[in-house]
């Protein structure tokens, strides 16, 4: 249905479930395809993320009023029930009667008439009892955190091990909050004042970042990519954590920089701005279509010092050995630091993550050859798991005495690092992120 936020949310949930699609890109495309206005697009987003962020909790409450286990229901019907429960339990402005009736219509419209009675009965009971819902069991355990914040048990338990129960809960709660839309000013296209004016002209509210110069958050203004300020390259979308990694690496005008795993290009773009568009940046990826996106981004931002190369970070390019002042290794990782942006990441199979450190080590081992003596090697991930972070860099440094950690200071309140830093959503209001700066002797 064109213009229907509920149908769009259902479409996105189906794509995430069947195709393992990313929710953010799928939602954006579905809203455009469905012709949703700003209000319905926002409604579709709240529903989509509300379900993805709270699926286990919603299933727990639905299960109190469903005759059969929720996990045994047809996935489509379960998605519809979750959407209805999300409106009833988590959204104040939707009348319960509308949430119930629209859910019933959805199953009918999708030729699931036989499920209409079940959907109607379960959601009505949920609505009737929403002020006296059963307590989540085992309040002081990882099981409680897993259910309350809809994260897998293994992840909740691991966070308790790393952070303690109280801060683990703060991390999980942050994962279920809306991430701010963070942008970085592009000095190659405009002044900071011109950026603010252009955003205001587009109806967007801009708030300067509390501690990162040239950075801010925006809200309102509609489709970001349709804003003149975006199309004219006045800014790029990039979280403060990723921006900090480039600041730590410290590329200067005239440097030669290699971005080993560059897609979607944000760190290369940040480096180009820091280098005043003077020097050389080579941005690499193993997917041609991602290189095309990087090239389009560079053109939009007015970057002329950058080129792309199809390259696998694990395979050596002899002509690059010892040729670069700065080598950026933002390696493939579990992505557990960006769950608040991509809530479906929490549902990754932990077994599939176990092989990541070997890939990360291989990329780092190869990429270190490209650093000239005196040059910088910057390793980073958007995860918070030590085996992908300190476990990789400490083993690397032990095996490579020609590299040493190089301290840096990114925020006065954090003090000087010893060459590495982990950023946390609940502490720094950034993505979960790790970076390690190393100098080649």
C-alpha cells in the first residue's frame, strides 16, 4: 500500500528476516518506493526499529496471551503480532484499537485470513492487560538483560563479563535508543557558517557536537540525501568515533595515505579534508560496486587527491611496500558497536564471528608492510569485543618490534592514551569503536 507506514515496516522486517538485509538501507528504499511522506516515513521507522530492538521482549509478552509458542507461529504472522504489540506497548500516540484493527487487516490483505482471529484475540488481550504485565524473571541475571533488552544471551553475558552488570545494562539500553544523526563539516566545499545556514534553509535543526570540532547532529529536514547541502557536498555523515580514528592517525597535507578497507569511504574523506586535498589517498575495497560509491562520494565532496583500487587487504601489493605515510586498517568485524544503528546485528550467529580475528590479523600483517619507516599504522574496528581489538593488536605488536604504540589525546577529559582507545555508546555517546595507533621505527 502506497503511503502506509505499517505496510512499509512489515516489508522491511520481511526483507531483514528472509534476505538478511540491512534495515537502514532497506527502510530508506522502501519509503521512497512506497511514496511515504515525512510523517509516515517516521512512523515506519519507529515501527521497524521498535520491533528489531525489542523482538524478544515483545515475544515474551505476546506469549502470555497466545495459545501456542510464539516461536512456532508462521514468521509473517509473528511479524504482524510484533508490530501490533510494539504500537500497544511502546508507542503512546497510537490508539490500541487502531493497532489491533490494522494488524487484523494486514493479515487479511496478505491472504492470511485464517490468522485474523488469532491476531485479533492476542492483541486485544495484550491491550487489556498492558497495565499489569508479568514481571520479567531473574532480574539480577544475564538472562534478564537478554530478555529485557532483546539481545542474545551470549552477548548479554559477555557484556556482563566485560563491564559488570550495571554498565552492561547501560550498554544494552543505549543499543535500543535512537542513534543521533551525526555529520561532519566539509571544509573543501564551504565554511562552517555556510553549512549551518544551508541546513537551516532546508528546515533542519543543527546542534554542534559538545566536544568535536566541525561535527554536529541534525534533525528534521526530510530525506537527508535530497538536501541541497548534502548534494553540494557541504557535509558527510560520519559518527564521532570514526572521525576520531582519523584524527588519531594524523594525516597531513602532502602525505601519501592508504585506506585498506575503505568502503563506504568515510575515513578516506575525513583524511582528504585534514590533508586540505593535498597529497595522495588510495582507497581500497574488494567489491567494485563499493568503489563506485566511494568515487561518487569523493566527487560530491570535491576531493581530488583520492583514487580507488580493487584490492584484498590480505594479498600483498609489492609496489606498495614501504610507500605510505599513513595506512588505515578499518578491518571487517562483528559490528557489535553499531547495534543502535543496525539493530539486526545483534542476531548474528556467534559461531560465524569466531573466524574474524584470523581475517583481521591477516589484513594487519599484510598492511604493515606498506608503512614507510616513521609512518603510522592505524588499526580500527566498530566492535567492542577484546578478541577483535586488543587481542589482535597486542599479538601484532609482540610479533613486530619494528612497530610501537604511539600515545595520542583526542579529548582533554580522557587523558593521553597508550596508543589505543575503546569508545562506548553509554560512556561517550558514540558508536562502540576501537582504535590503535602504531608507529613504524
